[in-house]
């Protein structure tokens, strides 16, 4: 099983179409405690260009799932995630439950990925 790859220069629509199923898949893996392996995670992190297309719920779900898997994201992915999250917060789109999921993930990471 490989992580979905975005076509080079994928338009926002293609990224948005992948954001939901990918966040649900990663959430499911985290909930089951099933780590998909380093090759799959590498492909997942390489698809960071989908993060701007994610909803606040999807961003929170992705981060929570990584924490559930004990998978501290690499710096570049976290910078992309933070930028997407700030846009979501600035637009008022992040609900309290999303922010709570993000806080829980950061607590699980022990602050290691805060910036």
C-alpha cells in the first residue's frame, strides 16, 4: 500500500479531493495503532502540498493521527502544516474541537514539533 501521490503541479482541486480520504485513512491507522511503515510515511510527508487544501478539521485530524502513531513529523511538513493552520485560524474556520485535537497532538509530541 502506498500513500497517494499528487501529480506534479496538482491544482487545488486535486489536492482538495485527496485531503479528506487521506485524513480519514491516517486517522483510522492512528485509531487502530497500525503504523504503515517508513516508506508509506515518507510518501505521505512528500505530499505536503495538499495541506493548504485541507479544512481545519482535516489538518487537526492529520496531526492527531501522527501523534497517535508516535510519528513526529519532519520540520518541512510541520512548517507547511503550521502555515495552513494559521490560515484556517485567521479565517475563523477552526472550531474548538479542532483546536482541542491540535493541543492533544502537541501534548503527545511533548512539544517536540511545536515549531
